[in-house]
C-alpha cells in the first residue's frame, strides 16, 4: 500500500466538474482581474467567518504583509510572534522593515505562550502575530488582554486554520486582522496561490482593499503606496466551487485525527496531538512527537507512507535571522518541537484501510 502525505489530486477529482465549469466561465467572461467572482467569494467568506470585512489578496504571505502595512508597521517597530511557524510569519515582519521578536510556544499546542509575551514588550512593540498552527487556535483571550493593556494590534496568522474556532469564535476574527492562505495544501486550497484578510474596523478594511490595488482610489490617484496583491478571478471561481465542501472536509480531518489518536494512544515514546477543549481543531496537520523522530520517518518512508517535518528549524535559528542575535537554547520548547515532530497524512480523502496501514506501521516501529 502507498499513502502519500497529501493527495491534492483526489480532492480535485472529487469536485472536478464544478471546478472546470467555474474556470470555463471565467475564460468565457474574460474578466481575469478583479472579476465578479472575487467580490462574490469575499462576500461568501465574510458570511462563513462571520467577519464584517473580507478582502481577497494574492497569498497568505501577502495577507500578512498587507496587515502590517495597514497599521503602518515598519522600520523601528517590533512585532512579537512565535519561532515555531512557517517562515512567512516572521518573514513578513522583516520584509516591512520591522523586527521580529520571538516568544516560545506551549509544549502541548505548538502555539505561542501568552504567559511569556509581556516580558518581550518594549516601547517599540506595535503588534502581536499569534499563529493558529496545524488547525488549532492559539490561546487568544490572554493575548487580547495583553494587547489591550499595551495598545498593540493583533494580527492572526490563520493560514492553516480557516474554519477553526476558539471558544466558539472563528479563527481570524478575534484580533484586528485575520490573515488566511489558499495555498493548495491548506484546508481550502486554490489551484495556485491566493489568500485573504478579514478586518473588524471599516477604515482598516478600506485601507487593506486599497493597499492590494497599488494604494489607488480612485483609479490612478494614490494617497498611499500600495502594491499589486489581487486574488485572481480564476482562483476565486475555483474557491467558490470548493467552499461549500470545506466543512465536510474539516469534519473528515477531525475524524481521521480522532481515529489515529485512539489507535496510537498509550504507545511508549510517542505523543499524539493534544486537542484543546476550548478549540475546534480543523487538523490542517496531524503532528506526532517522538524522540525517535528521524528513525520513525525512515521506517514510514520505507513502507511508502508520506510524512513531513513542520518545522525542522525554529525560526530564531535560521541563518537569515542571525542578525537578531538569538542563539541555541533561547526557545527550548520550540527547539524541542523542531527535533521531535513529524506530521503524517490526515487529509480528508484518506481511506480507513490507509489509516489502518499507517497505524500498523507505526505500532510495528515502536514494538
Ligand atoms: C502557508 C502559510 C503562510 C503563507 O501562505 P502562502 O499562501 O503560502 O503565502 C503563512 N503562515 C503560515 C503559518 C502558513 O502555514
């Protein structure tokens, strides 16, 4: 048997007709830039997330960049975030000229530890970017309380967690701006790059909408300096076709995760993912932990089971961030997670036979 880490093809096949019709229509209409599907998707996503304002953009990375720029964050400013995330989170901060300041994660959830945020706040701190990693929300209540106390903006990196909930609230709608990605491996994937932002405040939303269009309003009149970060009409059309299926897919991911969690509980030396009772987890990744991570991966690969490390290097130890002056040992929980985590297939199209094969192969290894 073969179990790939992700099976994008299986998902596309399951809704190919709707996707082809949607793409066909865009090609017939020829409104490739900011066509009506973009607006329609923005409205549907506003409804889905329950956010007041929703703005499509070119990627999840751009969503973060636009959010930082909407708050005029740049040179001389500091932004607090986690070192255990995809590069884009801290990359965006550095790309606007601000300084990423890291705070270690909580061992159970892989998410930023709110108890350590206050220690890192300086007069230069402008914002916090909690990341809802792997489909589960960061502990937002204490983060929002700290942000209020110090007058900081909260930008939620929701790239992996569209549809996740924290105490009943949709991920990305708790802070000031939510940033989402349609990268094909995310829970709602485009057939290329794409992303969107949600905002609470009308003026902020307006600024975000203008920033992605070169800062122009009306056309050819620029009061602020923006960029080209539009969501393609074709991607919007594909996403409109897929959106109705999102909750069903998330449900399958959750069921798959629960199936693994039950089968893999009580294996010495293996930790299954922790599900925070305050959260509705949408399992973009199912991440195991073991000190024998590298050997386990070899065993899985030898048995044709895909697996991946998210993430092998904590961001404070990346070469490009050497100038920040961090060293090994600064964020021990994050460093440990980088050494021990391995994600295994959890995508909705997995069959029970495939999961049983994965479970059997893991049990074999630990025996
Ligand atoms: C995927 C991802 C991004 C970037 O999204 P892109 O659409 O690939 O630019 C940002 N942050 C996190 C946590 C991600 O997983």
